């Protein structure tokens, strides 16, 4: 067989060199023959027909039936080899994974495994077109049966092999390695500086350009070279690849972005990189911390049924979110991009069950929150009681608590095809003694409940609104059920070129849901205010986009009211922010922006916040970017220290 094929290939090569003298039975000018020629040309471009003289595909002369038969046989032999190699590759990877089960996997092991998986993924992607190629070869085997037989090819055996190859390709497409391993790596440099002898102030209330460089225990103003911090984080995501049965997942992270430094040993944090992945970092300068390892998620999900009722169940360390005014983790890293820090899920060790009844879905979850990394830093802590106005447990309002256990119910009801109604009832319990914020009476639970409506009035007009309430409880008795709600209503218009939204909201002083409803200057999730807000976005051209937004809020309480928490009813807060984005070529984007916020207090004092921003982003390929960003702060407090300084960041991010 091989000797015959070598003779045939040699003959084909001679035929190409001396055509048309040795050409025999050239193809007639008929569509079916051109079809076969075109399919062989496609296989050559796909890398299936290799090592064959290019003469068959050179214009200016018709190919002979003999040449076509040789090419068909060559493509057939090559496909058999490629399918066999792919099957062996998958077997080798599965064997390596089994070997790793019995020992610790080193970084070298994981790197080699990732390389093999990347190569396999590329080969599997190319394999998607093989099914059509095999079918085309089967048709050609019938069309050129006589010519193939003259080459010494067993045509019936070829047809059977091609049918077997088709079955193997289909099976290989369904067959995957037992474990999918991918992840991401991030490096970030943050350099802050002071100006005019004043510290800067970030939008997350971080002190900028501050360093105790003389060792006296007091922060001194500093430039970027003194206040320069380097952070890194590597995450590996593992997931089962089975199409049926339980689906498991895990994300293990190592880096120095999580945690705090307690330099003076007083038990309170003095600095951090990004803190605890759950709260803002009031007054803390950026600082490198000790490297740690933590598990972002580790769980298994499966579909099952009890008594004929089907449902989805998930157990382990899992994440969940529902509604910005209910159960929605704040993004506490405005200067850093990463899905783990920015996905808004609250993570907990526990379980969730989900029911799908067509137009009605129900999710029920329960879990313990606030787990730790290898350095003992509590991550994803849920503070209640206006928590994100103050952050990281420092300066929390009277009665604020740290949640220990959560139990929640989320019901989603479709309104036809244009909208839905979402209802929530969430229990937030804590183990340590707590007190409701108004009278200081004991409390050990907050229940957050309410609903939200989303509805597309037309294809362009969207309506959103809702009501959320947080009752302070002492076991099953109500300790506080007034001045503790939020309600909002918003309407928006969106077209291909521009979008507009406007709304009204009211946040009472004792509203304590663990959500993320916005920021006023350095106040995140601001309470005790009401007013209008809105925004506009415009695609000025294909390469230029602009956004502008603003709000006008007032306080809720009279200054003589002992319940007044943050803002007087005569306090006015005005904020305007905007940015413009320029696309420069295929890979570069530039941004310019600014934000201005003014607090006009009834006492006659004014606080003004101003931030100027500029940045560049380079995206050479999908899931890979480098970002350069600079922000300058100029803050004028009517009664207190002013702030003036800047922050420069460089982030490199790559998914692997």
C-alpha cells in the first residue's frame, strides 16, 4: 500500500512537471468536478492535504483524474493520522491529571498542563470542520472509485474508514479533558503624590501621597517615588468539563492585593492595598501587604429533583447577588479592574437552590459569610447600618453590625416578554451582641425585603423602580421599623447613537441593605438624602464617545432631630461628572474626564471636591490589556484640612 502510494505520488509529481504531455483524461468543464477540486483546495488550505505538489492547484490547465485520485487518497491518510493524534493527546492529558491526583501539583506541572490544554483547544477548534471534509471525501470516493482502485486503494475499506472517522470525530468533539484550567494574572503599580504640602484624596476616601518615611509614626507628604506600591495577583480557575452530572468549580488566588497592615500594633488597620474585597478604605493610604492565598469560590452545581419537582442546587463557597438596593457587593477598587473584585457577588460558604417554573423563578440561599485568607484577613465582610459610608469597620455608625449568616429568598416573575418583577426577603444575622442605631436597644438581625420592577415600555424606553426596607430585629421582635427604607424610580431611553436616563430616589437614615446604589464624592452608598439624578451618553462618531451624569440631593432630617444621621434637610449636594473616550487605531483608547461635587451645608460651610482624570488603554488582543491612568484631586473643606494631590496607576492584565 505505502509502496503503491509512493509510486503514485511520484507519478503525480512527474505529471505536474511535464503536463500536459502525460496528462490523462483531463477534467471536463463540469460543475461536479469543479466541486471536488474546490473541496480538495479547501482541505489544502486547512492543512489536511499536505506534502502534495502545488501543480494540482496551479491555474492554466485542468487537473487529471489520476492526480485527483492521488490527492484524495493523500487527504484520507492524513485525516486518519490527525484524528489518531488528537485522541492520543486527550488520553495523555487525562493520564497526567490522574497522576497529579496522587501528589501536589507544582507550578511547573500546572504550566505544562496549561500548555497542553491550549494546544488541544487549538486542535479541537480546527477539528470542527473535519466532519464536512470527511463527508466530501466519501462522495469523492464514489466519484473516483475506478481511479482510486487503479492506485491500489481498497475503495470499500476507504469508505468504511471514512464512516468510522466521522464517528470518531463526533465522539472527540464531545470528549473533553476531565478538568478545564484557566485563569488570569494581574500586575498593578500605584504611585501617589502630594501637592503644595497637602495629601491627595481618592474617590474611595484613600489618603494619597502619604508615607511615614522618617519613621516617627506620623504620615508625611510624599512624591510618587516614595509612595509607590506594586501589587500582583494570580488566579487559577478549575472546572469540570462533563456535559452531564454535577458541575464543579474552584478559583484559587495568590497575591498581595488583599489584607491590611497594622504598623503601630493598636489592632486597627493603618494601610492596605485593596483591603477586604467588600468595603471602602476610609483614610487608609495604599501600601503593599504580605502575600496570601485565598479561595474565591469552590462549589458544585447539579440538577436534580425531589417528588417530581426539578431544581438546580449549588453547594460550597459560592457567590450570589440580587438588586443594587438589596444584596449587591460594592466595587471597592475604582482604580483596578478584575472580575473577582468587580462582579458584585457576595460570597459565602453554604448553598443555593433554584426553581424554574417557566415565567417564575425562585432562588433560596443560606450561608456563613466573612471567611479569611491565609493571613487571617476577613474577606467579603457584610456591614449593615450605612456601612459603606465609612468602610472597613472604622468609624461605623452607632449600632452597625458585621453580618455572620445570611438566608435569602429571591422571586423573579416575568411580565410577558418585556419585563419582570423581582421580590426579595433576606435575613442578615450576627453572632456578637448588637444594638439598633436609634435607641441602643439590643438587636441581632436585619431583615431586608421589598421589590423591584424592570419593564421595557418600547424597544427604546426602559422603566426601573422599586422599594427596599431593612427592619432591625431582636430575634423575632422588631427593634426598629421606621426611617429605614429606600425607594427609587427611573426611566431611560437608549438608541444606537445616544442614551438618556433620569430618576428620583430617597434613602432613609437607617436603611441598612448590603447593596451598591452609588457614590457622592467619597460617600459610598450614601444614606439620609433624596433627590434627582440623571445621565446622558452619546456616540459622537465611530471613534468618539462621551458620557455626562449628575445629581442634586438634599438631606432629610431637621438639625434638631436626634435621629439625624448624616445630612440636614437644608443641606444640598450637587454632583456633575463626565468623560470622553477616543479610539485610536485598533488597539488604543484614550480617556479624559472630570468630577465635581459640592456640599452646601445649612451651617453656612461648603465642601468642594474636584477630580481630573486622563488615561490610555492598550488592548493588543482579547482578554489582554495594559491601562495607564492618572487622577488629580483638589478638595476644599469649609471646616478642616484641604487635600491636593494625584494618583498614577499602571495595570497589566492577561487571561491565561
